[in-house]
C-alpha cells in the first residue's frame, strides 16, 4: 500500500512539474568590431555618452575623477571639469541640456550645464552611485545592488525601483548603464558581459559576450563604458584604463 501511494505521489509531482512555466534560456549575443578609436589609457572610465555627434566621458578615482568631452576620432580631450579629490566619480548621462554625474560613496550627484560644464547644483543620492542613464523622461540609476532606481530629473527624488533578475535570481553589481531602444544595457562589474534588461519588469532579456575584445590587464581594468549614438545607430564600448574604444555590431550568437 505504501509503495502504491508513493508511486502516486511521484506521478502527481511529475504532472505538477510539467505544468510549471519553463525558464527560457537568456539569448546570447556576440560583438563584431566595426571601428577602433584611441582612448586615454589613464581614464578610469565610469560613464560614457554619445549625444549630437559628441562623445562624453566620466572618470573615477579620488584625485583623478572628471567630466570630459572627447574627440571620437583622435581621443583628444576637448573639454574637462575635474572633481574635487574627495569625490570618486561614477556614471554620467545627459538629458535636456544637463549632465548628471554620480559619485561612489559620498551620496552626492552633480548637475552640469552641458555647454559650459559649470556645476548648477548638487543632489543627495542615498547609498552608492554606480551607473546612470535615462529613458527620455526619468533618470535610471544603479547602485551596485540588483535594483535599478528611477529618479525624477526635476526633483532628483526616487519615484520607483525594479529588481533585475537573471533566470529568476537577483543580479547585482550592475554598473555603467545605457538606454537603447527601450532596454537598459548594463555592464556587470568584473564580467565580460553586457546585460540587456527590460526596465519595466527587471528581467534580463539578453547577454552580450564581449570577452573577445577584453583589454583587462589588471584587476580593476574591467569593461565599463557603453555609449549609443541614437541618430546613426552606432554602439561604442570601452573599459577602465583601456587604450582603445570600440564601435561594435551586436548580433545573435550562432
């Protein structure tokens, strides 16, 4: 009798399992290098933005942090604003003629005038600052956890947040961010991958493998920098202390 009951239980569990949704494998993408450009090997890249034909970069490390406008073709620094040595610069984004730059552990962000690089105001950001982008309406911030926080650009207050999950599990160490065609693309610290994220659900919808272009020479020289040229459909990536910046084409892995 016990054996009969046990068999029925096994069959029942199997039937229940067959009715549960199956976790689809996250699509994998590869990158082909289209163009290669020089990049300042002393730039500890924390943020990268391409707007109206211009490349902008935010760099980190205390005493070396800056906001820069950079000539894409030559890598020449065309304009620069240095942060006070107490601040460790993090991600940047540009919205409505303003540059927003985070700092790592000082819970402070800067808002600059895009043309002059003059600081117009600062804002309080609880926790750590890592990456920042925007969807045209709100700012989207990463803080090293699995959460993306949405900020009102007028008040710079958090209005919502979403937890990012890969295969149903929280994915932390989200770093530099870029908003591309309705998705948030995120570097993941200490990996060669960019994750494509649905900003509404937090679900990872794709993984871009960039191991083929990794220039990491030391522990901290990691991939970190995503810039999208929306007008020309061009995608640029680089890393901390890398000597090159790449224009890449992303396609589904064969």
